[in-house]
C-alpha cells in the first residue's frame, strides 16, 4: 500500500484507476469490486472508497447501478465524450443524419444554379441574428405544422441547432441558475449547460416524456429558470406527448411563469402540434435543417414570443452563434424552392421503412421505438451491461450509444442502448442489426465480464 493510499487520498487513488482505464488495463465493461472490497484491498476506510468511486463517476469514467455494481464506461465510443464527432467504426449507428439516395446531387445542382451568376452581395455582408423580414416570414411558414405557425417577429437564426439550444439556454439562465431537463436527454445539452455554468435538474419521465408533476415539484422545491424538453420523438426514448400532456404542461408553464425550451429537431417526422402551440408566450422552440436537409447544409432556428427577440439576438451575438451570410442564403433557398419539404416527405417514408426493418429483426418487446422515428431503444437482458455491449459492438465494427451518454447525473442510466438507424444503406443496416441481435443472444464472452 502506498503512502498516498495510507493517507486515504481519494483523488490519488482515482488518478491511479483513471490511468489504468486510459492505458487499457481496465477495459470498457470491466466490473469494479464492491466498495467495501475495494476499501479492504487498499487499506482505506469505506467512506474513502465511496469518494473514489464518486470521483470516477464525476469524471465520466465509470457508471454504477444499485444492485448491479460499478463498470468502466466505453468512453471512446459514445456521444457523451465526442458531442457528435463522426465515429471511426465502419458502421455508425450512433449519429442520426439521414441522407436520401440522390439528395446530394439535387442539392449540388441547386447550389450550382444559384451561384452560376455569382453570389448575391448579402452573402458577403455582415448578418443579423434576426435575419430579414422576408427570411422570417418564409421560415415561419416552413416550421409551421398541424395548424400552428410561429410568430415571424420572434424568429432568430443560428448556424445550427446546437447553437440555437445554447443561445436559448443562455437567454433563460445566467450562470449558476437551474434548468429542469428530462432525466434522459440529448447529450449535447449536458455539455452546453456545463460550458454556460448552468445546473441541470433531472426530472422523471413516463411513457409520454416529461411528467408535469415532476416539473412542478422541482420548481416548488427550488425555483427553476426554465425547462428543456423534447415533446415529439424524444431522443433517445422515441416517446411523444399526446395533446392532453402538452396542454397540461402548457397550463403549468403559464401558472408558474416558467419558460420552456422545446427541441423539435425530430418533429419534422410527425404532424403533431408542438408545445409552443399551446403556450406560445412561454416556449422557445428550437429546430434546424441538419436532419431535414443535411448536416453540411443547415440553419438553426429559435422561434419564441416577439418580446423575447431582443434578448435572444443579444445571446446569439455574444455567443458568436450568428448564422453567416452563406448559411442564411442557402438555408433560405432550400426552403423557398421546396427542396426541404420534398426531403421531409422522403425521410418520413425512409424512417418508417428502417424502423420496420429493425422491428423485424429483434425479438418482440426488447426494442422500444415509435414507427416514425429514426432511432430505437434496445433494452438489454441482465447478462449484458450497456457499456459492455457497446464495447462488444465496437469490436464488430458497429458503433452504438449506451444509456449513460443520455443520463443526467445523478440519474442512474437504464440497461439499454440507443441505435441510430439513418446512416447505412438498408442492406448494410440489416446486416448490422443482425450482428447486434446475435450479440444480444450469445451474451458476453468471459473476458468481457471481469
């Protein structure tokens, strides 16, 4: 036992284990000894062992579940660390950026036609976060659905959807404030909140997403600056709120004077009215063209009350998130010419086909998904741990995302993984899903359950 260990320095012990993880001596999915056994092995108090495990959890190196133990996380293969960087695995079932056959040629042809006489002078001029009146009117019509249409005077633009979320968070919550969020959420929100100094408060969910009673309880316990939620085709669970749930949350927002950030990036796959339709003065709706069109040709939107426009513009500009002239020009044209709408129609059919394929491959009941969605939630049997399964899939050349990437601390992640279905061609996707099913049924190898 080292002198450091004898003094009970939990940070030094955490550093030592972190070094073993970084060097590969403790591989992803490895089960750590129970804390009392760890304390005995290192000659330290049980309370110090608890602090070591707590520090490793804080660093994102391990995850633990009551009754199951603590496991080394698959850090190199999750969105949790890379915030959406393209993965190196041959088959990427982590990121969802649907691209239809032939759409790249159609977009290229549009750009060539638009730029052949030369780009307009507005592309090279300084741009404003609120765009132009014509751009706002066009975008309001494009974003509208099911009888709802945002207030064009309340629209603000960013370069992409993540920047729209960041600006909305900054507008709602100064550093040190608290924002409610679904207990499982889009991983980028966790990192954006950390960079902005905002504390996320995880809120329980049910089969329709965020529970209104959980939101009210958290706000009454200690006031929230707002709430971030996904009302349609939730990422990662795929659940959607029905009209009654949206009305209930809208009523709560008005009664408590709360603002919500409603992320509708997957809303284009459905025709449901957003929460913003029920509480237009209490919702900042964020969206983008990244999934509707393509990640390389995108534009972010924040649609809120006109009274919030000035505050949002200030946050967008101060955060350096203003959409540049070329982004505004191309985004406007892809909407104006109807190309974005045609792609939406095709992607809705594509998502259903891929979801049906996934449902035909896995045993009934283990795959949770909305038939309209581009992602599925695979619940694993007890023989597997989510981190171990993700690591085993990586060795098969397939990247998937374990539940820990989506869990907001101190939420204990469920034993599940998210499968993104949008990227591989259908025959390739089918083989990848068959490989995952074989892994599911065969169970981990002995070396994977140390």
